[in-house]
C-alpha cells in the first residue's frame, strides 16, 4: 500500500504527461523529454504510467496516435500518407503496420469500413430460412 501523497504525486505526473501526449502526439515524443517537462525522473514517470495508468508511455502514445489516426481516416479528406505524418510516423509503411496491429485492419480498409460499414457476410448453407436484411443506406456525410 502506498502513501496517499505518493499516489497523488504519481497521479499528477501521469495526468500532466497524458496532457502533453494528447496535445503533441504528432511530434517526436520521448519518455525522457516528457519526464523533464513534468519535473520528474524517467523512472518516476514510468512508475506513474504503470501504477496509475496501467500502461507504458510507449503504449499510451501509440494508443493516442491510433485513435487520432482513426478519426482522421473517418474524415476522408487526408491521404493515408498525410495522416501517417500528422500522427508522428516518418514512414507510411511503419504507420500502416502499427495501425493494422492496433485496429486489426489496414488504414485503407478501416476507411472503407467507416464509410460503407462492414462487408456483408454470406449466410451459411443450411436448410433454415434466411432472414431478409433491409437494403444498405448510406450515412449522411
């Protein structure tokens, strides 16, 4: 059990670090730089991420970048290359690999699914009657 002051301090460090990541996710961020900016050591910030956030700095940064990338892909105004650079990846291929690992789909497939919805699944070949599905209607943009 930790002292309440320690928990408050680590919560504060975690909250400050999260605010920086949310605001600057597209830049080259490193744990050491964030620790300096929140007036902490690298190890203390790692502990705050582990104990308060139940994550690591790198996993948190990746999650924020992937969430923001998904939002941009749904907007349909930027190319995948532009999005990859905006969320902090130098190489679009690295971005696509990370996106696929995080969301389970390639960025272009994610965009298509967000735009048109999931692909219809063919019914299994059985003797049971097949329920009729109403025709697809496009979402208003």
